[in-house]
C-alpha cells in the first residue's frame, strides 16, 4: 500500500510540473488589502 501511495505522489508531482511548464507558474492568491482608517469629514464632533 505504501508503494502505491509513493507512486501516486510522484505522478501528482510530475503532473504539477507538466502543467506548470505548459501554463506557467501557479497563480499566487492576491494578499488581502490592509484596511486603512479614514477620517470621515461628513461627521462633526461636538
């Protein structure tokens, strides 16, 4: 059973390399923007 898992892992690795070669590197997810606090000029302090 361990042998089959190793073979499957190698096949996944080769498939990943083949797809990366054909389509380019895997797209990295864009980092989430950091919220920047903004003063709200519409509200007045009293």
